C-alpha cells in the first residue's frame, strides 16, 4: 500500500521530492501516513476533501483481498 499511496501523491503535488510515506502494521490493520510539503497540502486534500477521500477509496479497493484494514492519514 505504501508504494500505491506514494505514486498517487507524487503525481498530485508540485514538490514530489518532499513526499514521505510511512507504513505501520499492527495485528489487524495497516496505518499509512502521508506527509507532503505545506504548500501541497491543498492539492492532496482537495476541495472539501474530495481527493483525500478518493485516495482512501483507491487504497481500500486495493487492499480488499487482504484481511487487514488500511487507514490512510495525511499529516502536516
């Protein structure tokens, strides 16, 4: 999931070199944290959170074959 989030985020932002994605696995869930440059936060979140919601939907669809729940957090 880390690679998927990283590819999508880098295609959205103006500063792809500042995209940092970390993945933490727990018992029944996976936490994916996305960090971007402050000037790119709006591009990743989108109007009324539409792009962030779409990103989470794509990750959820990609992880549907595994039994783990995937949570995507966008951090500053």
